């Protein structure tokens, strides 16, 4: 995923060691045990699947969000059902993972009952990748789309001032093999976490990732972080970023990325606000013909892979198969920062 750490010293860990490290670090921040468990699992999943920008590195990010008061460490999420096919979980200012755990089973139940259902996570702090969520839901048989705004870091196509968040879109499609088709990417040129990893490694970034504070293209990671990131695909990424703002903000009564960064007030915490997830039962429209139509989906996947192209999520599943037996390597500098966190009073 990232070459930001190529050539640097690394430390080898088993996934159980990553989990223990994540749990110890999160517990140290004062996070309540349910949150520790839910948040740690997303960090383990990131390392396990070779997604370093959302792996154990996020321990430092999460700790900073707790320390600066951006996240409520012992928030108790509350679930309600605004209408028959809608589920809402108010995260009460805590991290998003536990509210997702609470709302996901009812979302699937409603999608299976009504054909389509939606889940809003409100008032949550979000630093994580979305694929663990859409993969879980697709593994349970529902087609899933998830979006969340973040902080206003990204300029619209044609501008140089931040408006949008890095605003990921994630999609999951159930497959007979048991490993769903999943994609999950930011609508910015890259996730902010990638730029942060380049900054940590002292590496330049491509000049089409963002602008410096004066609005000029730059290869200095730090300057992009202080200036504005760019959307992917010009006006197309810009429109999709706006869609994510609308679905994960006003539609569910939550914040836009501009509001989120204002609420952060310079504390440098993770984005605050909402996440919107739609789940569709694939039998809804086609009923008894489901097997036939799913076969056409498989034929399409085969036609993609048959010409040497790969499916999104293929790399992740391969990384997973390897890391489950071989463990993972994390940068030694990151390990030192985590040890420092664990030693702090
Ligand atoms: P990438 O640009 O790395 O794209 C990732 C997606 O594209 C994955 O599904 C990946 O599959 C797929 N992909 C990559 N290369 C190929 C290829 N050659 N052929 C087919 N598919 C490919 O991701 P981003 O940097 O944009 O985002 C990384 C993460 O950051 C996401 O998980 C996102 O959720 C997270 N994020 C979270 C935010 C938040 O507010 N919570 C904000 C922004 C980002 P594979 O995994 O198999 O490589
Ligand atoms: O990498 O852009 C990012 C990001 C923002 C919030 C969580 N990840």
C-alpha cells in the first residue's frame, strides 16, 4: 500500500502481539474496555491486511484524540429506530467502532426484512478504514455502501482551499467464495494517513497530491498537511467528495467536514461527526433468480482477473493469508513511539 517505510528498520510482530500492543496502548489512554476491544480490532485488521496507514500507527492518533479531549473515552452508544428500515446509533462522542458493532446486526436484520435498510452513526470520532465494516456486512450477505466525511483538508477541483474531508467510499458485494468484493478509498488523491507516513519517513510526495498553504503544488508532505490536499480524478472525485459530505452530514443530521474541523478547534484530533451505511438484500429484486444473477457477477469478476487485472481487496486477502501465519513488520520508529506512549504516566 505504501512505500513510505521502504528501506527503514522494522520490528517483526505476530498479530497477537499487535493486538496486545494496541489494547495496552488504548487502555493506557483511559478508554473503556468495550471501546478498547472494538478499536484494537480495527488496528489489527489494518496491519493484518497490509494497510499501514490505518494499522497500529493509528494508536498514536487515537491516543492524541483521547488526550486532547476530542473523544469521550467511556461513551455509551445508544441505538434507536427512527423508522422501520432505519437504524441510528448515537455514539455520544466516542470512537465509531463500538457504535458500529451495536448497530450492524439490526441493520442486517432490517435489510433482510425490507430489502433495503440504512444505518446512521451519529456523534462519533472516526480515524479508521471503512473496509472492515463493509466486509463484515457483505460477509453476512448484504450489499453495502458506506461513507463518512472527515475534516476539511481537501480542496475542490478548481480551488486550493480546503472544503471536503478525505471522505472515503466503501462498497461490499457478497461472493460465494466467502471473501466479498470490497473496495474502500478516499475521494482525495490519497488518504491523509499516507501523507503523514511520508512525513514521518522524511519522503517527498508526488506533486499532484496537494498544495502548500500558498496554493502551489508541492512535494513536501508537511506543506500539503498544512495547505490543501487534492481530490482524485479532478471534478469527478470532487463531486463524489461532495456526495459523501451530504450523505454522511446533512442527510443524517450530522457535521460536514468544515464543521468537524471547526469543532476540533485546532486540537489535531480525528474527525468528529457521522457515518452513513446502506445495506441491500441481494434477493430483494430478483428473489428466486438470485443464484442466476450472482453468477453473472462472478462472470464479470472472472473477466477482470482473466486478463491479468486484479480485484480490489485481492491484495488485502493475500496479505491477510500471509500475515496470519508469518506476522507483520512495523517501522522501528513507530515501535519506539508506541513504547514511549506505553511508558507515559
Ligand atoms: P487506495 O488509493 O490505496 O485504494 C484502496 C482501494 O483500492 C482498496 O480497495 C484497494 O484494494 C483498491 N486498489 C488499489 N490498487 C488497486 C489495483 N491496482 N487494482 C484494483 N484495486 C486496487 O486507498 P486510499 O489511500 O484512498 O484510502 C486508504 C484507506 O483510508 C481506506 O481504507 C479509507 O477508508 C481510509 N480513510 C478513512 C477515512 C476516515 O475518515 N475514516 C478518511 C480517508 C480514508 P486492496 O485493499 O486489495 O489493495
Ligand atoms: O487517512 O485521510 C485519512 C483519514 C482521515 C480520518 C481517518 N483516516
